[in-house]
């Protein structure tokens, strides 16, 4: 518990301010004087305010400024803005006050920060797409707004312990869904990794603690291995006259967990828990050749894996990252990743866009990071009003790896990995994309669905008879292509909207239902349409008919009033004892107490995307007044999307213990194929554990067996019992729960 002591707090505030100055290292007395003025203003403005921890509020802006200066490398203007970023929002000071004291640039940045805070703190049902576009506009106008916001979010994540569990989960989900990808795209690798680790700490605390503990336990043996491994490299580089630093860098906990899930292996089988980093002092003119000389020296001692050589020196990543990566085999039979960088490359890798900007003028470059920022405005022009799909597209745009392809004239174009011919066509021009019927890739004819690879040359083939189709959306990954296709398809559908509306109105009248906006919206939700245009288009094309209106009316008219109740089973994936089917049962969501007028007796649905079971950390999400509450696992990606986009839909839910109820869970079994293996697996599940199997699919190929089993369990304890018993079966190498 925090103990207040005014004298101790004054000394601590002064200590933190001096630490800020030490990290920043002001270049001239004028900058130092203005920053001191901002500090005094922030101190006065927040003098009576305290954080949830009980600490003086001024600790927060001081910490944000320290992160901006020390961890991102920003200058005087950004430090002033970091110190004052909450003043307009939380005190009586106005933007005009800031403008008068510190000038237009500081006022503009703080105004942008205030708007972003307003967007994420609002109590409306969602973050409208237009508001998120405003955030991106601030990014393209002055990237410092977003850099300071990332510093703000990092400090909030570091001090999240003071909040309730529900707020921790929501803020962590928002962080992992938007802020970490944004930090990644701006090249802030250290901040991106810490944000992911802190988010994992609150969404999956058991996983975080387990990996953290195992990293500490293996630290000494890892240190001994690294010292022995790097000794000959250090000696060789010193003999060649290089000035360098060499050290090991642990993977983040979140990155280790991601790899464990992806490869379906335990912590002990992750070979690249750390990487060796070599940073050389080399002038810009010779840094590329020097990095290759270091690579050559390393391969004199260790054999490289050529499939894992990554040259981001010749063509840097889209976020500005430059380095040479290789993976070599050690004398102990362990693969080791080595990263080779110059001092300049290292600073850009650690501090991202801020460091890139520092070197830009000196090197006279317009990097791919600048090009990416230029493309932000194109993305903002998307007409799609669906906040969830818009933010999902943007988030994907932040995180995708990139490939480089060439036009017929030799011009280099950057595209996300897995881009198709159609993505390339839309990257050149929307009209080229709309009329694309195929392409010649390295002189070979390919369809529009063909996935491009790094270094290929692409020539688009068009036809004026071609037009975008809705299925094209599954062929593309770029935001620009998706937006153009959606725009063209929507424009085509709108031609039929009037006809569809008139026809639907006739059917409503025929059945005796009022053709009101409320009833139309309920009919739209009942038939799983995302927009009114899609609904009218389906009516006009005959996909929906009068029988659908009759079914809707028959199931939803009560006492003469239309009162929609969600169609289908709201408890899919649960089974009561004695039931033959797993379709309907009651698994209560206790303590469901959302704010406002929402009733406590909530209808709910167990989400099929993550199949939560009792014992899992879960949340309830209310996405529509017409749909039941959805129960998700806290780590579910779909839940993170929903919590990020919709501000006030999260409901506190707890499992109640009903031994008569079983929930659907899926597990994956991998092992060495042998006679009787399947029988032994089913015997353990059915006879020893007394669990019901819904489905069992197993494949045997070249002596290996891979099986997926869907079974009903009462809670995570029963599921873990099943996992542990199956791991003991002869020949089984891995047993994991399918998320």
C-alpha cells in the first residue's frame, strides 16, 4: 500500500526530473529552460491529483517524458508535450494557454494527444472508424503524437496493477491489438516487445509466470554457453581491427509463447530463446561491406544455415529495420541466431522512426518508412464505415512482413507478404486492379490469385470487360485493394437497393409487420447481414424471400409486438448429462452485472472461436442489443478485436460449478504411428476418464500420426487430466489443446 509523505514525494519528484534531464542531455540552455517551464506547469496543474496507486499524478507525465527521451530518443518539443499531455484533458488549462506559452507546434501535438485520449476513453458503443482515421491522420501529420502516445501507453501498462482485473484485460487487449502493432511498424522493437509481454502478464498470467520463471532458471547455463560461443568471434573481430560490441539478447516472453504455440512444443524445445547481437562502429560509406566481413569471420568458425540468412541491409524492412541475420550451428549441436548491425542500424532498430529521422537528412534518403507514412492517407480514404473491419485491416497493415517486387520497367514496389497479383495491380492504380484478369510473373502467365514472391517481376494484364467481384476480397491482403473492391462492389449493390427495399416493404405489409427502421434492423441481425445494402441486395437477387419474413415474424411476435429473441442455440458447445446432443443446456454466467439498464438474466452464447470451458479466464461481450452475450477466453483474438473497437461491452462473468454440464474442447495429438494407438487413445478418454467424444480425426503418414479430438469436459481440471494421461501413452510426443 502506498504511504503518502509530502517531503518524500517532493524529493522523489525532483529525483525523477533530474533523471529525465540526464537521459535527455539538453543541447542548449534555451531548450533546458523551456522544458523546465513545462515541468513547473505540469507540477502546478496536477498538484492535487493522484493516480490509482495513490502516487502523485506528476509521476506519470514525468515517466512518459523519460520514456520519450531515453527509450525513444525524442527531443525538447516532444519532452515538453509529454510533460503536458494530460494538462488540457484533466485541468482547467486550454490549448490556447499552451499555444501562448509554448508555441503552435507544441499546441498542435498536445491537441492531437488530447483527441486520441478522448477517442479511447469515450463511453459510446464503439470507436467509430472516422475517429480511428483521425488518429492515423495525426500519425501522417506529425508522428510525434503517436510516439508520445506509445510512451504514455507503455507507462500505463507498467502500472496496471492498481486497476481491476476487468480493466487490466480490456487495456491489455487494446494494447496487443493496436498499440503493439503500431510500435512494430514504427520500428520501436523494444517497446513493442515490452507491450506484448505486459499484455500477456494480464491476459494469461499463468503462462507469463511459467515462462518468466523458466527463463530465470536457465539464465546461468545460457550465460556459460554464450560466453564460450562468442569467444572465437570476439578474438577474430579484434584481430581484424573492428571496434564492436557483442552480447546476447533474450527473446520476449510473448515471442517465446507465440513460438511454443506455433510449433506446439514446450519451452525446453525452443532453440532460439536468445540471439547474439554484434554492433560494429563503422562509417555509413562502408557499413554494408563491413557487416558482410563480420559474417565471413563468423562462418570461419560456425556452419551457417543458408535457408535462414536474412539480408535486410540491401533492402531494409518497411519499418526501417536494417541488419544482417544468420543462424549457425554451434559445436554443441545447437542452432544460434546472430544479428549483425552497424551503430546507426542498431539505433534505428532500437528507437525506430525517431532515430531514422535523425539520420535521414545526413544520408539524403527517402526510406520505405517514409513511403509507408505517405500511404497512410490513401488508407484513410476508405469509405468502409464498419469500425471493426476497418481497424482490423489497419492492424494487419501494421504487422505484415513485406516483399519487394518489380514493375516491367524495373521500379521496386513493396507489398505485404502473401500479396497476390490483384494486390499488386491495385497498388499501381485502382483502375488497373478493377480491370485485372491476370499477369505475367517473370514472363509466365498466372491468374489474379497467384501469390507473389520476393524479387519477382510483374506485368498486369487487363480487360475492360472485367469488374470487381465480392469473392475478390479473399484473394487480397492489402488495405488499398480491399477498400477499392468493397467500394466497387458496394456501388454495384446500391443499384439494386431501391428495388430490394420496395420488395421487402411489400412482404412486411403482406405479413402485417410495421416496416420501421427498428424492425428492419432486427430482421437484418436475425439473418446475419452486416449492412442494410447487403440485405436489400439479397432481397433483390432472390436470396431472401417472403418465407424468411414469415419465419422471422412467427418466431418473434409476442403480444402483438415484434420482440426479437436470438435465433438458434445460445449454448452451442455445451451438453447436459443424459442428453444425446451437445446443442442445448444451461451453463450460467454468474455475476453478469453490466452497467446501465441491461438485465441481470442475460442470454449468452459460448464463443466457438475459442471454446471456453470452466476454469478458463473468461469475459462476456455484448455487441448488440439483439444478440446474446458472447463468452470468450480473455486471450481470444476475436475478443481482443471486439474490446478494442467497442468501448463499453465488456461484462464481468464468473463460472458457476455445474457438474452436470460438459463443454466442448478440442485437443491435438502428435506421435509415432503404431498398431493399436487409436484404440488406446479412445480407451483412455472413454473408459479411464469417462469423457464423451464428439469427433475423432486421425491421419497416419510416413510413420507419423496426427489426430484432432473434440470431446466434452466439465472444466479445465478434467481437460488437463486428459492431456497429462495421453502424454504418457507410448509413441505420443505432443498433446496440446487447440485454441
